[in-house]
């Protein structure tokens, strides 16, 4: 079965959310409409892998294939839930009164396929939110639904530009968050190409504090060569930027290579950025994997195929599949050789 990622909060970190007993999880969901829940200011998320044959986490009674199980050991509130023998299912969903509403999907996890509290079983609950939550905040629930289906997400590393990055276009630099499908951007190797798809996700400052692996990397002006970048460039840790120097030819036999931003950190010119305001990450998808000039430096667009499925959530993958089915299933050819973190560190040091 395929392995998929989820990032959740522990239900025990919410004051006001209750799990119910073995027979009334959905009943509890209905009873919570109109109530409020406060997320502990010390709460943190947990990311883990799930084995599933249909790429949807569902309630057990809706599951038509194999039951979803943990693909790795997971410790919740001091209890270890073992890989392969721990079942996981979506019980009910709550919607907040925010605009747009935040969806809270309550997930049962236990060593029984029915996830009951019968004798000898272990059971706990997680909460998946479709938008970033702020520890210490209170959320009010306006409605609920039973038996939800939940699309999986990508792993806790994303590949994207931070909002505010200026991308070169035939009409001059444009902020990445303002670009829309159909707009053209200037590429290093293929001239002006239209954007096929864009995607965005915002992470609050508190979210980044609790999940520091998501914090953006700041590449300061001139860090990668004279005028490169022309202005500070902010990207996600896994986003790859072009490196062009004599070491590329010496070590790898290539004039230019792509290196993940996190591998370039030197505590001086390339650093992990902390921001109380958070960060909005933006994806750009073209018909081929290309390098675009971002704040005056060449950096990659989204690379489809297996790489895209690791970088995007299920809902984004389904959206791209519906519009461009051939792009998500067929891997694009990288614009230039891609280095591992170790290779990039070797190159820069």
C-alpha cells in the first residue's frame, strides 16, 4: 500500500474538544456544535506516515479497501502506537465560524480496526486542521459532518517561494503571489512560458516556531555571487536554487547545478528566518521544469512527477490532475542536475 503523510494536533491539547466513547464519536461531534475549544499555548504538531490503498483517510464504515494503518511507530501522550498494527480512521468533522471556515477532522487511532475502547485495546485521538492553527487561540464550531474523507498531504517539507519574491516576466518583475495561470514568466532556457498552475499556503509565526523545519531560508543579496541575488531571497528550506561557479565544473562536471536552500546555510549570508508574522509559500508550475529569475537569481519552478507528489498535498495534486493529468503522473526532466544536501554542502565549503 502507498505511504502518505499527515500532520496533526493531539486532541488532548484542546480544552473543549472531547473524543467520546466507543459508540458515540459521531454523536459527540454533533454535540460540539456551538461550543468552543482552546488550543494549548504549548501545543505542537506531529507528522507521521499512513499506509493506505486509496489515498483517502476515511471512517471505517466507509472504507471499501484495506483499513488505513500507521506506517511508522507513533508516540501520543506517552503511549506508543506501533506501525502496521495500529489502525487510523476519520471519525467526524467540525467547521469553525471563521470566514473561510477552518475544518477540524477528528481522527481515531488504535489497535482495533473498529477503534473501540473494548478491553485490551489502546485508543487515542488526533485533530487534522485544513489551515494553520495558533496555539493559545480559541475556536468556535458552527457545524459538523459525520464519516468524513480526508485527503493526505505532502511531507512536512515544501518546495516554494515566499510571498514577496519578485519573478521576472516579459513586463518586468512581478510578486510571485500576484502571478496567475496564463501569465508568462521568463525562464533561463526556454524564454517566456505561461504558468499552468499556482498554489499558496500560509504558516503563522507560532506555527513556524512549533515546526521550525518549515521556517524559510533567507539568502542575502550577493550571497551567491555579485548581485546574485540582487535582493534578499526568501524560499522554503527544500527549494532549490542555481549554483554557478568553478567548483560545479570541478566537482560535478556541470556548469550549473541546483542545491536545496537549507544546504547553503552558513549563519551569515544564508540563514534560517524567524518571523512573528509567519510566511506564505507560493508554488509555480510550468509545462516543464524551468529556472526563473527570483529577486535576481535563478531558482526552480515546481518539478512534477514523484517530486510533486512529495511536495504537495492531496487536494493540490487532485486539482493539477484534473486540469493537467499528464503533468502529475509523468516526471519532468530537471532543468539542471540536482544535488543532495551533502553534495551541496561539499560544493559550498
